[in-house]
C-alpha cells in the first residue's frame, strides 16, 4: 500500500544528480516512475514535464569529469509514485 499523504508532490523539473539545483532529496526516499510517450522508462536522469523532455545517460560517451553525457528525448512526460 502506498501512503500518498506522506509523499511530497512531484515537481515539474527533477534531477537525480545531487549537484543539480533541481535535485530534491525527499523525493528520492520514495520510488518514482517516469513515462515518456506512454512507455515506462527506468533510465531517466532528469525530466521536465512542462517542457516535455527527459535526459538519459549515453552508453559510452563521457564528459571531462568522467560523467556520462546526457541525451535529451522529447515527448509527453508523466511522473508518478510506484
């Protein structure tokens, strides 16, 4: 059973990177899911519902800090608690 009263509201823009200004620690204490164009995704690093995009990590490319480069996919984004 999910207790929706204790879960904070999901923000419009959320990132899983703690260094990002869009990171919210309280959200990640619960399991969340993301759908892009009706298909559930489990590899999302960042999303924005109002602008309609998600960012996922590139499988091979790294930036100068050895972090994976993020690719932007556009479509209809839905965030929900699992």
